[in-house]
């Protein structure tokens, strides 16, 4: 008998069973994060589960990662005896549906039945397998007493969410899991609107994969998702864009997110290198401010602004390439931002209007003022881009004597004229000494954007200055920094500017003093970790 006919005859009873099992599990307050655990063998998989059992009692065993999934079950029974409080999902995803299991649908069902007998309270079967099941197979799954998660994964896009959901609802599942791929930020909005529409009908799990899907992985539960998934450790992600479970809890404080949590983010293209989420979420936690800060990879400014309006997002840190492009979308900017012609900080007012500021100025001024009086100080700025403009206008506003040197003379001369500064050629350096030389270019930065040219910014002989200020913060030691150190010149590192401009953003958004020392500490720690990873 085909499943459609079987289900038509038993629709009412199956729906009630599904509702009761799911409701019981949800009443037990399933943790918000389910840790996806993989392993090369059963012993490794159980050992990893042991590591998470106490702090995160919700684990997904990815059986399809094991050469012989059934070999796990004797060890799994022992795990259950020692950890009766742990909720467990058994997943054995087939290879043609994004998993690694190469067996038949019948073999998949047999494994899930045995997983339930070994103690798993939830079993996951994908929609593609469900369409092939006969009534007898569904009966076997139902008799296990485990809750059935019917899942669907779209690895290409976010579309037809309601149509997919309606199709899935024709099967007797306890949870409906719909996972799509975010090709743009606004796909997260589509996913969360879908969850808001459907979560009152039955328990639903929903999120977007991919780098653009970060928003949904964190905020989907506010929209009605039963829970989300996190990776056990780096390199063991079971889906594109999956976040470490530890990061979800410690950095993003996912257990505390609610409808009143304010959402902030750093936007750019690319954005994965940014340490802004580290310092901002540290600040929010330290000051007990109910907010979360995300990295938003926006491929277009239009996609970003649509997302800002619909989430809504309360504030943004803006980085390349949108510091200038965002200006026309703002309702108002302060005087310094207008002068500079670039905005790196946006705040959303209570009436929904967007206001722009430039805190890069604070990132330059605050570290320098801790070391020297800026009135009359002689400072050379290398570059004429957005960062250089912030430095030049900010220093002129404090009464400094500012010089500009830029590889493209016309651009440097234009900035000098606008700011009433002085443009100089490289050949003039031998006759000049400075209180500080600032590198406001991307030369030295990690990645393709900042590959150092054959010709360095300056030579050691040309560093006639009391201090150098390196705006690049990753890596910590650029060639510019190393030259200064070799000559015994004190260095103001880019991480200090990064922290101070972020601290000023924090103050604008929260109205509270920023915990600068704590922010600086976590940035140094993160940079040290990156340095260690780069040596491996």
C-alpha cells in the first residue's frame, strides 16, 4: 500500500501522535543548540559527545560519517546510562541528499530504528527518503517511540519555503526541518518570516546555510525555530556556514537572545576576517547590554539596506567597500562624516531613521593623545583613501600640522587642499622630521587586498619620526612595523586603533562607557590565535 493512501486513512491518529511527542520534547525545554558530532569511528564519536554532554545536553550523532553506523550502538547504550539527561538526534543522511551514507533507504530506516532502540529520542530522515517509504517502514519508525524530524536541505537557494513545508506536512513527522542556502542577506529575512508564519502550526526548525546565513542561525529561534545547530569543533562543520557551538554560547550568548535583544553588525565584502564581533560582543556581555553583534557579508549595498529595514538592525559598523556608498541611504550624518565623505558607524533611532558617524577619527586621535599633544604636532599620513581622510580631518580638527604623501599625487593633492594640509613628494622626506608617521593604506594587510608591492611604503632611512602608527591590524607585525622596531622607533599598533574606533561605536550605540581594556585584551588574544594558526 502506498504511503499516500496509508496516510489518508490514518491522518488524524498520526497527527495526534506527532503533536504529542513533539510537545513533550519541547516541554522538556530542549536546549537551543544541538551540537553536531562526527567521528572516524564509534569510540571517537562517543568521546566527543562526552565532552559536550555536561554543558550542552543536546547532541546530534551523524551516523553517516561512520563506515559502519551500527557499530556505534553498543557504545551509545553505555553513553545513555551515564548521561540520561542528554537529548540525542540520530541522523544517517544519504549521500545524494548531502550526507555520506551510501546505502539504500531501507538500510537507512533500519539504522534509525536501531538508533532509537539504543536511546536516541529523535531520529532525522530527509524528505527525499520519506517519499520512497511504504506504510510498513513508517510504522517501524513510529513504533520506536522516537520523535521523527523530517528534514529538507536546499543547497542552492532560499525559495518555495511554504510549498516545501506543505508537502512535508503530508507526512507524520513530529518536527519539520527546512534548511535553505542564503545567497544574499535578505534570504535570512525570508526564512524568519516563514518561521513566524508556520511555527504556531507545528514544531519547525529553520535556518539558512552559507556565510550569508549567519543571521538565521542566531535569530531563527526568535522567529519560532525549535532549536539550531552548532559544530563540535573547527573543521568539523556538518553544513556550510555552521558556527561552533561554543561560539554560539560564549560569543553570541544564544541562550539569552529574546525578542528584545538588539541586533548590530559589521558589514563588508569580504568580512570573515573582521574581529569586530569579538570586541563588540565582549563589550555587550561586560556591560550586561541585551544585544548581539554579527558579521554581515553583503555582496551589494541594496541587499544590505533591505536587510537593515526588515530585521530591524539597530546599528552597523561599516567597512570596505561600503563606507562611501552607504551615505545616500542615511537620513543624516554628523559634520565630521560629511567632511570625510565616508561613514563607518550607523545608528537606528527610535523613529527608524538612520544616522551616520565616523569613529575612525576616534581610532586615530585617542591613541595619539595618550602619547603626545596634538596641537602643533607634525604628522605625516601615508595614503589618501577613506582611512587617511579620517586621520587627516581628525588631526586637523585637533590643530596638528598634517602632511600627506600618496602614490597617486592627484588624489593626495586633492585631499590636502580639502583639509588644508600639505602634500609632499617622497624626495622631500630626507629634509623633514615628524612626531608621527601614519600608514593609512592597506599595504601589509593579510589577503589579496593588501598584498605588499615590490616597493615598500618607506625605507628605514626615511623613518625620521618619534612614533609610527600602523593602521593595519592583521597581521600585527607588517614590514612597516618591523622596520620601525629595527630602528628603535615606538609603534602604535593597528589593533589599538581598531579597538578605539570600536569603543566609540559602542558608546554611540549604548550610551555607556566602553570597556576598552577588556576589548583590547580579547583582540590581542584573537590575533595571537590567528598567528599561531598561520604557523601550522
